[in-house]
C-alpha cells in the first residue's frame, strides 16, 4: 500500500515560478523511478520529467532549461521546480513512482499560468 501526496500547485503569472512536491509513504523498499506528468483539458497526459535511483534525469523538450526534478531519498519526497512558466504549462500535474512492476500515482495538483 503506497500513497502519494502532492502539494504546491496554484495560479501564477507568466514568467513566474512554482515548486511542486510529492511525498510518498507506505511499503516502499526501493523506488526504481519517479517522475512528473501533466494533462491539460481535452488532451492526453504527457511526460514532463523523470529521475531514477542514481539521479539520472530526463525532461520533455518543452520544459528543458526551465524545470528541474529532484528528490530527497530520506524523506521519500520528490520535487519539480518550475521556472519561467508559460500559459502552455497550464495543466494538472501528477507525480508517480515505479516500484518493481507497479506504478503509483498522486492525486494531481492544478497549475494555472495566466495573466
């Protein structure tokens, strides 16, 4: 039984910043990968960023240079620092972790970038 609790979403102006967090709890012995995905209204959920157990990161081209994924292993928490936000970044952001062959998802947090 694994639970993911997200926080940090909100409304920001274009060019602003937000930091999302995702805290994992439960029967977690080893996390194979973790990441962030987002879904805008009427669109498919898309990959944003991932980080593996050796801190290798990967980013969608649309967020490279603006977003940074990180983790705190001691707290079982990961973060997504989002800078230079654009209206196209508006979406519900979901965190996930992969433990063995099982993927767990957070509840999603709304990020709205608007003037």
